[in-house]
C-alpha cells in the first residue's frame, strides 16, 4: 500500500514538496506523460547538465552553474543549444512549482538568438514531385506522397495503422495521434487515398500501414529517414533532406496556393497559428525590395 493511502484521515494535506524527495524523483515526475522519444532526449539533456556541475544537487545549483553549462554548449548550433537549455530550464521551473526547489534559478538564464533557417528547408513543388515520381518502390513512393500530402511527422507516419483509415466516398481520411498526445483527422485527396489503400492487401486493422520487409513490423523513424534521403538524392536534391522537410513543404505550398492559415494549422496539428505563420515569413509573397529600381 502506498504512503498516500496510509495517511491518517485527520492529517494535514500533503505538501507539494513531499511529492519529490530526491533529484531522481523530481526528474521522474517531470518526465511523466511525455512521449518515449522525448523522455529519452530530455533524460540525456539533464544527465549532460549534471555532468557539467559535477553531480551537484539541483537545490545547490546557481545561475553561474547554468551560465557555465550554456557556455560549454557554444560549439553547438544555437537551436540545439537552446533546446538543451530549455529542457533544463523546464525541469527547474517544474521543481520550483511543486515546492521541491526553493528558487528557480533557470528563470534568469537567457537563451541565444538563433537564425531562422526555415526557408532553407522548404523544397520547391517541382523538387517534391520529382522526389516522389522517381521512387521505384511502391510502398516508399506512397509513403513519400503521404508525408507531403498530409504533412505528417515521421513518428505519425510510422505509427499509422489500418484502423486509422476511414472511407469518405471517393476520398478518405486518416486519424493521427501526434505531438502532445493530440488527435487530429486529415482528409486526403481521391488520388492519394486510392494509392494508400492499395497497399493494404490482407492486412488486419491493427497492422501498420507502412510495414518493414521483415516480420510485418512498422517502419522505424530511422528507416523512413533513409527512404527520404535516398529519394532526395535520386531526384538530385543537394541538401541533406529529412522527412520533416516534406511537412515544411506541405505548409508552405498550401499557403502559397491560398489555403487559409487556420486550416493549415489544423492539418499540421500546430498548437498556435503563430507557429504556422512562420511559413509566411519564410517565403513572403512580396517585399519592398521589388519596388526599387535596381
């Protein structure tokens, strides 16, 4: 029986700080409910921070410790450094909110400004169509098409099962369980739907849509990454392309074609329309530079 169940009925309410009695317990509480991949990344980030402080308890961490850790990450790209530091700041904020940490020293740490490189990661429409058309393998070609047509994250494509598909007449829809444990439905075009269902064969409702060649297991994130990179190289795209580039292309091309930004936001599962708005800034439709005589 746990300690909460055995507390006397007339005892005072448990203090928030009682929920964590060690740094390890604090990390466990902080990671609870996050996706497994996110947990693994964050756990490594916090271990890295602990190594930099020599294993100092979180309650003894100073702003100077945080700044020294930030300086040790200067060799990384600003976006990578900021991601790591944001994880540490989030943990310290959580620890302070539940009463485990007396002060939130992370609140005073400033993150580095990072250049917005989104425009560099948006493929042109001809490149996307060439990338898909030149893929000789049927499964891989349909995977590439769906990543672009539905703007899926790689994890969403990997976890897609036949039970997630629903017929809508000539069209169809897929139900995606995505980032932040949020579910969204995406309506597909007639041609994309027809190609997608052609993969099913005798597969059962709980089987993955995109299966590996061995054992009927779903494709992994790494396998999908390799498929996309091989397709991009085959199509003559010089950049090191990832599956997320097709999601970027979906958003940018849809907005270019006049799709309402709120609809792009809903399709991609962005929490805020300001996130979707980054694509408008990355590829503006006009600028004052065009009005000059040079």
